[in-house]
C-alpha cells in the first residue's frame, strides 16, 4: 500500500493525489473512487492501473520514478555504513 501512495504522490503531487483518491470515480472498478476501491479490498495494483488508464499516464511512468536509490546500494541508507 505504501508503494501505491508513493506512485500517486510522485505522479500527481501529494495534494492532487489526495483529491483524486477522494473524488475521482473509476468506471472500470464499478463506479467507485480510489479510496472506496482500496477500502473494499481491491488490489492496489488494479486501482493504480485503472487510475493510470483514466488519467492517460504513459506506460513509462506507471512504475514510478527511477530516481530513488535502493536501500543498501551505493549512496543508500544501510544501517550505519557510509
């Protein structure tokens, strides 16, 4: 679920992501909002894909930003090691 919200915030910005989640109705998910679909157990990936389709998010941006450094990678945060 945290990855879902990271994708939302990265793509739409935190404020607009919250508005979309609350107000945008997804026809492909039975006319539910993002929040309703998630609360009713719809898999986050299915909700994300439906929202991306509705909002015309290009395929190259649907997996998130490529700018984060993985934990443990060079420059990442690894328990006490520089």
